[in-house]
C-alpha cells in the first residue's frame, strides 16, 4: 500500500469535521497532514466542493508545494502549510478555516485573552495574532511560524484573514480549530457583559501542564 493511501482517507474524513462544526463555507478552508518518514504532505485540492472530497480527491505535494500525487491542483494555501512543515518539525497537521468568531478576532487584529480554563488547557495562554500577509507565497507560512515560535498556542489568528491551527497530528490540529472557534465565541459573548478576568499566569501554567500531560486516557 502507498504510504499516503491511509493518510489520504484520514485527511478526507477530517474535512467533514470542518463542515460538521460549521468552521467553513463553500470550498474555503483546508486540512493537511505530514506524511511520516517522507518529505511529503496530503492536502485538499483547490476549489472543490466538500461533498466531493473523498480520498481520491486528496493531493500529495512535497514540502515546497510541488504536486507529487493526484489529478487536481493543490489548495491555494499549500505554500503556507508547506512552510510550516519545513520549519516546525514537530507539527504533523495544519488546519485553516474562516470560522466566524475566530475570524472576527482576526479582523480586529486582537488576541483572544486567556479568560477561560479551556483556553489555558488547549492553548497555554492568549491566542496570538499573526501579521497581515498575502496568499500565494511563503508570507502566510512565515507569519504563522514566527508567531507560534514565541507562544505555546496551537492557533494563530492571521490578521484580516483567519485562523490557522497546528498539531502533532491532523486530528489534533482539527481539534484545536474546533476548540478555537468555541472559545472565540464564548469570549465574544463575555465581552458583551463586561470585562472578563484574565487567569493568573501561574494558574495557566498548571492548567496547561495538567491538560497536556494528565487529562484523558
């Protein structure tokens, strides 16, 4: 079996999670996964309906965005994903959405403050804002890497664009995208009621350590 066959199925299935949680509209957004042991990644094709995104539709590129397997043109965000994989070797999955609440924070160019234990658990502090960058080259990828290199966050709000999330696997990157939208919405609601209290950094550290290393099975 091709080393990409099972991963193509996984990445196709994960795109259904983006629509299930209403993180994308039309054909926007994408999930990618690094191919373990190879300088390759699997990503969705550009401009294809989510209803048509079976394993056969997924494309494989090298880590510079050159098509290696597949019949369709790779996502327009391929260069950004590839840059992340080249510069963040622990990242195995990248997700980009235009989920409405997280994207609203990106439009304001404002970090999401760590005012919820879920933010501390999953993101380890404030969710940062990355620079404005035009699509088509390494600019977005560089902005993601530069921003996340100084943060424990698995998410970055690219200014005037939208969120990108990363994870050790594509599944974990999708999870981060789902939780990001959830906390972005809740903090927005909280701000309508007043100014929420920021969690003390020492408590953030303890929450993050527990969730990352103790929580779950």
